């Protein structure tokens, strides 16, 4: 499973680290790549991660998900 998460509110390297850490905590996640300029994260996992769970994790670290796309 691979998803692109569009994120609003990131402005620096610390923001990138917060998002990466939040998404990396899901079971089965094999890779998280956060792009500050593009305002998105690419999440790769061996199993399914629900969109609502992704939104909650991002919201809890202070950012807003504006869209999720399956890749």
C-alpha cells in the first residue's frame, strides 16, 4: 500500500520530523518520505492504513490533512 498525504501547516525541518515520526508509528509502515516544499508525505506500508487514522495522527501533531491519494 502506498499513499500520498497532502498536509497543510508545515513550515520547517522540525515540522517534517514531527510528521515523519507520527506516520512511522503505524504497524507495517516501511517508509515515510515528507516533502516540505510540496507539502505532502508519501507513506508505504505492508498492510492497509485507514485514511481516518492518518488524519488523526497528523492532527495530533498540529497539522492538517487536506487530501489523501492512493498511489
